[in-house]
C-alpha cells in the first residue's frame, strides 16, 4: 500500500509540472484553453454567439475534462464575433476571474456594438476584474511565462530572450495594404514553460507580423505555432512562419 501511495504521489507531482493546451472546436472561430502547472486557467477567446449555446457548452465540457472549475483569465484577443461572440455564454456557465483586453473596441457599427454589449454583459454577469495589456506586458498566469508581443496595433520593440537574430526570410517581402480592422489590433503572446514555447497571435495580419519578424526575428523559434487568422493568406507572412 505504501508503494502505491508513493507512486500515486509521484504521478501527481509529474502531472503538476505540465502545461495542458486544449484547442476547442468552435467551427471556424477560435477558443483555446490553457491550464498551467499551478492549475490556473487561461481561456483565449470564446467562439461564436448563438447556435443554441453550442460554443459555451463546448468550452464548459472541455473545462470539466481539464479539471477547471473557473476561468482565471479570459483573453479577448480582439472584438470580432468569431472570437468573443461567445463571451456571454461563457459568463453564464463559468466564473471568470479577470478579462484581459487591449482596451476599448476600435471598430464602430452594428457588429461592433453587438460585441461591446456582449463584453459588458460578461463583465457585469461574472463580476470579473479587467486587465488592459500592451506589448511587453505579461499575463500573470502562475507557473508559465505569458509574454504579450502585440496589442492594439503595436508590437514589442526589443527581442524576447534568446531571439533577435537577423531573419534571412525577409528579403524581397514587402508590406501589403494596411489593415484598419480589429484583426491588426489582436493581442498576440508567446507562452514559455521550460524549453517549450507556444505562440498565438490571434488574427494579426501581414504588416504587423513583419514588424515582429523583420529585419530581425524578435520572437525566436517556437515549438507550437497556432496559425494566424485561421490560416488565411492575409496573415501568416512567410518571414514569420519560416523564422
């Protein structure tokens, strides 16, 4: 019995040192649940509204599978329907500790108004705190390093630790037309745990990506790259991907 207890304790200790990342199927939208070694949770975006609460239910089911009872940090990367449209469903289903944004919505119009209302509903319903981040800030998720590299159209000016080398893939790659939408204002981050590095730049578009990748690669190499902007060719600039 004593051996079994020791083995169980060792298994628990090993599990406590891992980072778990769940990519939730919100059918064309985006939602990613990260559980740190400390057990704290970071949910990046919440999928779509509507569909009879489909995305809220899927987030709840995934959270239960991960052993998460509350969302410690909800990161709204930008104010588009396929990313934070499901925030009302989330607030109805789970406790949220802190909502992280780049600040107020930079878009106007019917869709923007709907997203603003969804955000305000979630804030009121959950009683969450708010945290506005800028490039260079860190999201205080215990047990990992979550370094914000892009937010509200700005990017880090200095390279991350171990990065900053000239990027040979920048040669001949030009900027495209500026993107005036919330996509270009997406919050992007690099998560580091030990030697493992994961990057999520949300829907960041070509010109903003180039500022992170050229002429020097400010981000360095990563182990896991979540393709930007659902894999669209308006994003995923070659120097970024190959760098």
